[in-house]
C-alpha cells in the first residue's frame, strides 16, 4: 500500500499543474502555461497535458515543437473525437510551418475521425490553396533562377568572345591592315620615285648648264682662217 501513496500524490500534483496551466493559458500567459504543462507531464504523461502543451507552443509560433506534442496526443488518444482534435491541431501547426502537404494529410485524418468537422473542412481547403500557391511560387523561383543562370552564362560567353576578339583581330581587320600597309608602301614608293626623278632632273640640268657654259667659252674665241696655197 505504501507504494500507492506517491503515485496518488503524483497524480494530484499533475492534475493541479494542468489546472494551473489551463488558467494561465486562458490569461494568454503562454510562457508560464508552458512551464506548468511541462511540470504536469513530468509527473504524469497524459493526453491532455501533451495536447494543451502543443496549443501553448503553437501560440508562441513554435510549430515544430507543437507538432511533436500533438503526435504524443495522437498516440495517447482513445476515441475518435480525441483523434480528430489532435489531428486537426497537428494539421493547423503544419500549416503554420508552411508544410502544406503534410498539413493536408493530417486534416484528412481529422475528417476521417469526424466527417462533420467544419473547421477541418475549412482548413483543408485553405491548406490545398496554400500548397498550390507555394508550388507556383517555387516554379516561378526556379524559372527565375534558370533565367538568371542563362543570363550569366550568356554574359560570360560574350565576355570571353570579346576577350578573344581583342587578342586576335578579325579577318576584316587583317584585310584592312594589309590594305593600309600596301597603301603606305605605295606612297613610300611614290615618294622615292619623286625623289629619284628630282635627282635625275637636277643632274640633267647641271649637265646642260655645263654644256652651255662650255659653248659660251668656245664662241668667245676667234676662228682661225685657212692658209692660201
């Protein structure tokens, strides 16, 4: 009999902590309510303790932790009503975590246990719509990422092409350069021809001057007469 006394005291203590947690939850003091529910669960694991702790965590936007508590509540549930409520809250927490696929499955389970639950039907509709929007957003993001990647690859190719063009002149540039070189050579040749012609002309003019000078000197002398026989 002595072994039953601590168990009874433990049960009473757990029940007292649950009531304290419920009161704090109603007052929206979720941190203090969480502490009370955890103490209750330490003393005695129960469906109500896990379920209410999950609700308290949900109110603090700690969805992943809340889902774990709802799973414990599902494991301890003994009726369709208890299962329906636990699955409903799990589906709602999964929706808050933006895990819409699993949220839909949990809400379906809630409706299996209670087909008349309007709240489960409404949240199932919302979860399906949010999943569709999420998939569309993911598809758009993927398309945008692919487009950005294609743009980056195109820019890299254009940059590489520009670098190659700078390193190696195009055929048109080579032809133009060759034409320019040939033109320069012709101009230089023409300049040389002009210089040669000028030098030749100068030489000719100098020779003519020499001949004319010699002729002037010759014409200035008297002509010898022939002797008579």
